[in-house]
């Protein structure tokens, strides 16, 4: 696709983060054929650093994942050609791919990245954690409110008929205070158990990882893609090409100057952009 540029068209901006299938339908583009996808993805799967096997089953799973995948960026050219950057995942592995539709014909331009996906960021992991927490809460609630069995060997006192008659009338006039002791004891027991639970949860909380400082020296004439690759290698961004696009959208690529930039391991993408716009901490690069 010649002279392709990031489009500011509101329609293209509206499909970012939507599914690939929904995006191409909104633009009136044809569906991505499975046979064409399987044919063009095969060479990328045969590369030495590929995380996917080149099998018919894998090619079909990747086609389904791409069709359902998320559009992370879109481009348009003057010749009415469109390019889509799509993020897909299969079996705990991710793929960023660039698809081009020109003259209503699709082809795979390139596979940008293949990477293992972190479990804690997946929907399956989030749903599993939520389900486990619901089950755990139900078990704890049952144990707290489970009726306590009576101690063995206790029996109600036996009284004679002569003593029972006057005591019955007396009990009817003055209700016994003994039954109220059981609820108060159960309340105390429940309160003590509830107080012990936050302490146990605090002890089980995992220690937070230490924040690390990372420095990158940007020399004169160095491409910004080297910076994006550095951030991806240290797990500050998931995709180098997506961060390149974010720098273009926020115009941070115009503010970046040569020098030493210092980042921390807990920075978000917005904080990374703010650091780049602020300028290097050491302009001399020493």
C-alpha cells in the first residue's frame, strides 16, 4: 500500500479497539477468506522464531482468532486501500498482524510480533478468579453460620409432677433468660471469627515487586522504533508497533530529543508518553 498514513478520519478512529469483523463490516469491506489467510500465513509460521506450528488446525484457529481479534490501529491511503493492525490470541500465545485490503482484495502484509500472553491479563483468568472467590465466600459463610451441635452427655433435668405444676405457671409469667445466652454466645463467636479473617488475608497478601529504574540513551539519528523495542523488551508495553502509533497519535514523536531517558518498571503508557514529552533527564547522553 503506497503512501499509507495514519488517518484522522473519525470513522477509522471509531473502529479502534473494536473487533476486526465488526470494523470491516462498518467500512463495507469484504470478509477475510479463510483459504487466502491460511495460504499467506503459512510462511510466517515456518520461521525459526515462530511460536505457532504450521498445521491446518493452527491456521484455522489463527484465522478465527484474527476475525474475532481487536483492531489496535487502522490506516487509509489515497488509493482507497485500508490497513488494519489486529491483535489475536490462541492458546495463551498472542500475535499482532497487519492486514491490507486493496481493490477489495485481502492479503497479509506482515506479522509484526508473536509473544506469550500473560494469564492475569486474560478474560479466562479473570473469570476463573471471580468464580473461585464466589465459591470461597459461600464456603466461609456456611461455616460461620453452621449450627453448633450439642455436647454429648447433656440431658434435660427430670422433675417430679408435684414440682412441675407450680413451676409451669411461674415460667409462663416470667420468661427464662437462659435461651438468650445462646444467641449472644453465637454472636460473640461470629464476631471473633470475622475479626480474625482480615488478619489472615493481610498475611496472605503477596509482596509487591520492587520498582526498577530503566534508562535508555537515544542518540542523534536513532529511529524511535529502537526505543519502542526497548520498552517492549522490559515489559513496559505489549507491542512496539502499537506504542509507535501511540507516539504518533499523541505527537510525542515530535518532542523526543536525543539524550538519556529514565523510566520505572511500574509506568503506564500515558506516563511513558509524558516522560518522552518532558525531555531527557541528561541531554548530553552521559
